[in-house]
């Protein structure tokens, strides 16, 4: 009996020892699993995905239902763009194991969101929405759930107002959530809530000045709200903080120039490019009276829009971006679930005619265009102004497989972009459309709405050159305007107007040499200067520079009507500083009279009042006055000069025509081409100065209306040497 009792005792002790050992082993396994899960979570938070996967896999081999390991593996799989469906298996188990854990429901919601965005499945969208609501019930201050809800409402349900509210709630719950702030900003822009968008953008930049993505939305919101100056100020803050490659998108000229212009621009040095850029945008400013160049601002807005809307898959954007920046937003844009129009069909005869005419003008033959079009029965859709506004910045919607068609009905432009793999990367896949766009880049100038609004005036003008001081050359620009072309004020004594005039002289590499600046001038009509009996407004400006080849740019602006005239021409400025006998350009005039030598004015020259004749056209019943200067006459032993001026008026040589804008450089050769003289005469003179300022009056009453050439030959009778100059002009019938 004692032996049996002892046996039971020994057996009990063994069982107790075995139980203790088993319990210890189980405790050790649980601790091991927990340690693996904790370590995997830490690795996952640091972005070490593969290391985390290995740790979670080891944990699940030891305990397949460990909640933290199950959740962790679901999160790991969710990191794979194509792993949402498999991740969802683990995340469903995690929510079953932890029904009150907000994070488990949060990541399950993310899996449903991913799948809803991939296939637009409503079931997944509804499950994502339900799970996110559950997260917020469990944790109303969750750091990201409101943001995910807002993203779901916007991208899948297209509930922009609901998304806006969700993003606001997320910012209230987590003020440091930068994505919620930027998506709130994008959503406000999508909705056209420009002033709230401005406030949001400023708040973003106030918290983080380096968050440059907010700048384009801020600039676009100011612009759409009608605050052009504020919008440009945003770009002035934005451009300096961009890296060089990004900044060059805004400051470059490649997308607004033809290939030939682009080649010339790239050949310039930095100073030349800056000058060219300033001139290019300056002459396109729709309202020079304002501080902001609205056309340049529109260009910046287009760049910003193209980066955001079309830059998701290619840098800086896919082919739509080039087209958008160059030609602006289309009037009609189909595809990507956009609404359909009911009042314009692509088989509209007028539209078909405009399209065919335009494409033929681009070099495409009817055979290239073809009678059938793959979209011939499709009705094109207008873009909702609240989402796709001209020049506005809009967040991209979900990429679809539908092609996009861009139509400009008034211009006959019709281009199709396709998304061949359904990932939102749109390309020109048609040879016909690629050829069309290539031709448009070469032949079609950039036209914006603002540029189309600019009304032009056509001045009659001319440029002549004379000898200046200290080896320099004087270049004189004169112009004349008809009173009916702009907002002139009429009174009994004539017409008056205030005109802004800017004349600049650049080197061929666009380095500024001389400028007048944009100066306001009060002009009056001059009765002695007329075209068909109508007195003209006339003005002139002079600049003195070194001789050489220059670019002369001019802008004449009527601030009352906004009409303008702009021009750019190459001018040759002769070198009059030598010792050889020379004759200046001939300045045609409507009237030249003697005046007080001390008198000053735009038309006064050394005791002569010379009223210029810009455009070089006059009626046959008006005399032609010509002003000219002779340089370097030889003096005899008594200090006197002796010279002869032979002049002739002849029909212009065959092939020579007087253009609206005729710039004279070096004097043309006497006798060039075949011509028949109709007026000839000679004047002999003497004096005491080597340089002479003189004029002639020529009676044209016997001439028929046509183009003529007047030629001067000056002969220094002391040396027998000669110099010449000539001028084309046109006679008009008397009224």
C-alpha cells in the first residue's frame, strides 16, 4: 500500500512536471508569435516590405489566427498594386478576429477602395464606404479615414460636394494631413469654388511653403475669379522655387513657335532669348494698359493645367499636353465619361466643310482625309463648365479606355487621342492624326481667345537713316494713321488722339540697343498730309546708334479702343562716318518749309520743317517733297564747295513693288533693272560746309497712278566723284 501511494505520488509529480513544461512551451510559442508580429509591423512601418512579409509568414506558420499577424500580412499584400484581392482575404479574417479594431476595418476598406478604382465595381465601392463609416464610428478622430472616404466619394461616386466635406473633416481630425488639404484644394477647383480654393491654397503654403503643388491651383483660382494680377503674382512666387527643368516648361518658347522660329530662338544667347521672349509676349498682350500680360498668364495656366491633367504617365505630359499648350482647351472634348451634346453632330455639313477645308490647308489631300470617319455617327459632347473650364486646373478623373476627341468647330480642327492599354496614357495612334498635328505645328500659329480679340490698325510707316554724331547713325521711324482707324476725338479744328508708341532697336541676337519705352503721345491731324483728301495723324521718333544690322520692333496702341499695330523688321544702318562722298536715305515728305532755326519739334531739321510722308503714297495732284543730306563734300582752297544734284523719276523696275511697310537700308544702285524715266532735272549748288541738308519739290501732276522710283545722283564737281540714293513711292488717283 505504501508502495502504491508512492507510485501515485511519483506519477502526479510527473504529470505536473509535464503540464508545466507544455504550458511553458505554449507560452513560449505565443511570445514568439507576438514578437514576430510586432517585429513585422515595425518593419512594415519602415517600408521594409519583404522583411515584414517574412516575419508575418513565420508568425502565421506558428499561429494561423494571430490577429496582428493576419492584419500585417493583409497590409503587406496591399502594398502590391495587383494584390488587393488576395489582401482582402486576410483583412476579412482580421476584422472577424478584431471586430472593434478600427485599423483592421481601415485596411479592409483600403482593399475595397483599390478594387473599386480598378474595375469601378459598385459592390466594392459600397463595402469600402461601409467599412470607412465603421472606422469613423469606432474612432471619430482617425488620422486617415475621412480622407479615404473623400477620395472614394470623388473618384468613384463623383460626389464632389461630399468629398469636399470629407476632406474638411479629415483636416479637423488631423491638421497635419497634407494630402487632405491638397485634395480639398483640387476638389474646390473642380467645383469652381474659386475663393474657398484660394483660402485653402494659402493655408497649405502657410503651413508648408515648400509644398509647390499648391501654387498652380492657387494661380488658376485667382485667374478664374477674375484676379489676373494676383494670379501672375502667384506665378512670380512659384517659378523661382521650381527646378530648372520644370521652370523651363514655363519660360521656354518651344510650344508656341513654329519649328523654323524655334531653331532661330535656340541659336540665341541667354540675353537674346530673354529679349525675344519679352518681345514675343509683349506684342500679344491683349491689354497693355494693365500690369499683367494676360496672354502670357494664360500660357502659364495652360502649362500648369497640362502638367496636372496630362502628366500622370509621361513627363512633362502625353501628346494632349503639347496640343493643349499650343492651341488651348478644345471647345468640345469627348470620352472619359464626359456628357454628350444634343445640339452639334459631327455629320453637320458646316462642320464637315470647315474640317475638310482646314485639313486640306494643312497639306492633307482628300484621299488622306477619306470620306468615312470612324466617328461619323457619334455625337460630340460639351465639357461641363463646372469641371472642365477653359484654362482652369482640373484634377484628372479615372482613366478609361474611351478615346478622347478634341474639336474646335469654328476652326474645323478635329483630333483624336486614344488610350490603347486603358491606363490613362493617351496617344496619337492614327497616322492621319499624327500627320495633321505635325502640319499644324508647322503652319498654324498659336491663337488664344485673347489674341483673337485684338483689333489691329494698319499704319503707313517708313524708316530712313542719316549721319549722327561721333560715328553713329540716326535711324528715324515715322508713321501715319487714318482717323477712322481708332478712337479719335473730332472738333472743328481737326481730330485729336492719344496714342501709345514704343520703338525698340535690338541686335540680331536680341540684345537691346535703344528704346523709346511705351510713351503716350497726343497727336493731331495735319491738314498738309492727306490720303484721298483725308488728313492723317503723323508722328516720328529718332534713335542714334552704331551702324550695323538691327531688329526694329514697333508697337502703336490706341488705349481707347485697344487697337494696335506691331511689327518687327531687319534694318541696315549705313556707316556715314567715313571720308568718302555719301548721300543719306531719301525722306519723302508731304511738305517742307523754312522755319526758325531755333525751333524744336519732331519734324524740325536745321531750319526746315519736314512733314514726313509715311507709306510713301500721295495723290498725283500733290507735289512730292524729298529731304536728303550730303556728306563729305570737298572744299576748295577758299573753303567753298561745288556740287550738282541730278534727279529723275521713273517707272519702278519690273519686279519691284512698294509694300505697306518699306524699310530702306543701303542706297539702291542707280540703273538697277529696266525703267523709263518720266521726269529728269539737275540742280547745281555751292556752299561752305562739307555736309549739306537740302530738299527738292517735284511736280507729279503729269504722272499716271502707279509705283515710281526717284533717284538722286550727287556729283562733287571739285573731285568728279558721285554718290547716289533712291526711293520707291506710289501715286494715287485724285479724289
